[in-house]
C-alpha cells in the first residue's frame, strides 16, 4: 500500500463501518456502527465514463454515507465492497469487472490512500451471501446457499459458518454449469449455461420467442418487456407467460437439486429482482421438487420445500454483506 492505515479500533470502541455494493448502474451503501446497527443507506448512479471516474463515484458515495449520521464519537474504521467479476482479494485488485471497465484495477490501494482505513473487496454475490448469513438468517443456519437471479445467475455458499471461495475464487459458479449443450449462447463462450435458461434475461428472451410465433398474449403490451412483467402476466392468467414461468421454474428446480446435493445445506435462499414475485416465483420450483419426490426416496429426503425461501427484498444484502466483510477485516477471529 502506498498509504498508511489507521490502527483497528478496540472491541469496545465506537466506530463506523461502510458497506458498498458496486453495480454497473448504481452504487448502494449502508452505514453501520460497531454493533452492526444501521444508521442510513443510499444509492447513487455509477459513473462509467472512465475507470477513475467510477472510483470517484464510489468515493463520493462513501463520503455521503458518512454524512448520514454526524455522531462525533464515531469515525470511519473500515470499508467493505462487493464488486462484480473476479477479484484478487488478498492484494485488493479487481482483476476483471467488465461492466465497470476495470482490469487489474488497484481499488483497495486507492481507497486506502483516500480514507486511511482498511478496505476489503470480494465478489458481489459472495458478499451478498454473507449479507444473507449475517442479517437475513432467522434460524441462525450455518450452511446455506444463496442464488442471485438477475441479468445472469450466480451462487454463494456458506459452509459451517464460513464463506466458500474456492482455490481460484470460482466456488459456486452454477450459473455457468452447462445444462443444454445445444442451448442459447452464453457470454462465457459456452452454450446452454444455466443462466441462459433461467435468468431474468432468459425470461425476456423466452417471451420474445413465444411472441414471435404469433401467440396472443398481454405481453405484447409491455414496453419494455421485463421478467417481472412476465411473472405479473402469469399471475393474471396469461397462458404464454405461465408457460415461461413454469419452464423456468422447472429448469431452476432441477439445477437447485445439484446445489443441495453438492453442499448439503440447510436452506436455499433466492434473491434478485425477479424473485420479488415471491410465491409466484417459488411455486413452479416447489412443484418440480414434489414431482421428483413421487419416484425418488433421495428427493424426498433432500428436496424439502421448506428449505426454499426468498431473500429479504427490503434490504440491499450486498451492501450489508460488504459492511459485515469490513467488520471481519477488523476483527477476523470474531467473524
């Protein structure tokens, strides 16, 4: 590091933690105190005009977050950030974040130079998984999987209370598990990856394909056509929309079986904008699990609908998880 870092506060000190969820559209933050109590959240636009402009938009967001509570007894102690793509967490370098135009970007070094406190980064979905574990875990489960369904699909896993990263930081990349070798092309270069079949992007693609066949549907009136709109139309009785929702839910249910069998978790938590359809989103997944139970003792043992749930839609778990990551950086033996 080119700048010094202040000494971490003692366990009895009062201080601030800032968690940052960095996306290609927005930067969302949360301000927590030393007891992980919230004191404010905000969201600002991500400036993508240049790599350094993106950094400056993050710096501005952190500064505005600290201004949400002017408690003079507390000062900033650490910053945690969830970043899309691949990071070198030990060196604090963002290796690849395509949507942010960051390649081998020394993010931690530059934030430490600006704020003079420890800064830690990790993949955004893993950070959100930590957020689920620390802040959306009413049963206190030590083994859980979090699946984020958005433009793509990514999975984070907590085993025995620890975030699973893997040797190369790729643990839980179920979105790129090939489900149909003849399926749609994926951005990773393969065909038929899970995210090409069940992500929000896939829902919209499926809808356009059905509409191109001339099927009558209320989806034709949607502008823009969105995955959430497809789920709303299905709930209202639109038959093509119902076909899409059922097909997506069935495919995702089969792949979630692999997640459950691979990690033997206590719960599977689904998050992302499209999951805000709630029970409408879960219904076809549960239906497929129940169908599998009819002929399989193994399915009856492990595919229990009660382990499925939707993540808290009112909280940005990415930002909250990033704040928890910062807390662990200060007191790693307590994390």
